[in-house]
């Protein structure tokens, strides 16, 4: 059975205000979304603590991939 998976990950502050919205590719598996959520939280933590909730960062899927590759030092 197929389940709909959100097409983005929204990271919020402790009050629920959006700090970062990361687009996801279509058809991504739920387990992969969970892994990406963890990687994004880990590698974007510094940006998130500086971010004002009035102006959340919006990243396209290619931007998410590029930034994670840079932070993980795994350029192709």
C-alpha cells in the first residue's frame, strides 16, 4: 500500500514557528524522509539557531542536496 509523503520538511523552533522549509523529490520513501530530516537537523543546526521565524529559509531539493554534500564533504 502506498502512502502520501509530504513534499517538504519544515523545521521549526520550540514554539512551532517555521525556520527552514526543504523541498523533497516526488515519490520519496518515508524512511528516507526520516534519514534526511536527521541529516538536515544535524548539518543545518548552526543556521537554524540564528534564523528568525519571521523569515524562514526556503531551499529547493537541489539546494538541500548541495548544502548537505558541502557540509558532509562528499562532492561528486
